[in-house]
C-alpha cells in the first residue's frame, strides 16, 4: 500500500497527509467509502487538522462527505475515495483493516509518537520493508524518499533521528548501489515480528 500511494499521490503531498492516506486506503469499504472516528484521528494528532485532508482533496484522491443530519452520537469524518485502483490492492478488506490497526499501533508507539509525521512514515516504511523474520532491510534511497516524501538532503537526518529514538539500530548508504541498508531497533523489531497481536481485533 505504501508503494501504491507513492505512485498515486503527487510528490508535493507531505508525510502527514500520506499517513492519513494509509489509514483511509486500508479502512475503505469495497465501494471506496470510509468513516474515520475522531478518536482515531485524535490518536494520530489530526483531529483538528484540515491540512492533510485538504492535500488529499487537492490531489483528487478523495473527497470529504457532508456530516449526517441529524448528527449521530458517534463523531466520525466520512469520505469517498476517488481512485478506484486502491480497492484492488492486496490483501482483501479484512487484511487491510488489520494492517491499518498495525500501522496505527506502530506510529502511536511512545518511541515514535513524539517524532514528526515524516519520521513516523519512514519508520513505518523500514518496518514493512524489512526482510521476513529478520531485523534488517535494504531499499533504494530514491524509493524510500518517494514513498515518504522526504527530500534527498533530509533523509540522513531523518534516519539519524530514528536511531536516536531507538526505532533503528543503524543504517548505511552504499554509494555504488545507492541503497539504504538498515537494522531495526527494538521498537520496530518487535512490531515487525508481531505486527498483529492476538488482542488486535479489527473494527469495521
């Protein structure tokens, strides 16, 4: 899904809007509609932010829907995805909902919660692109920059901050291949090995 969003969203769509797009894409129904509880947005620190929604609307990726009349007791924000391609991305809806919970759980971890949206998105990308059953991974520097909307001159500082937060243990850049290689810190390693604990029950 991160790779899909890297291709579907314009480069100028920044990290907080991309984190919102991850949740929207993974939680949408088969018809592309979604209702995000304000509590979820509050956990993402986006309950009062219009910028991420406006960026996705400007990109033509979704449109917010009017609030119901009369208003319901549950405060939610409804939207319609405008890109039908997102609904064809694997896995199916149940798997996508589980992935949405897992992504939110990772970016809400105390070690990442105080970091910027850009740093959280890079952390999520490292965790999801690590080799199965290991704490290591490799990805092209250009690709991670595109997925996370991080400019080349800002990627090193972002990775350094993840090391400081113990989300990554180490990273390096290969001048020949132009690849970023990393080793996950305990925060992301634990999540990567157990992204969906048994107590995570998907909600619709």
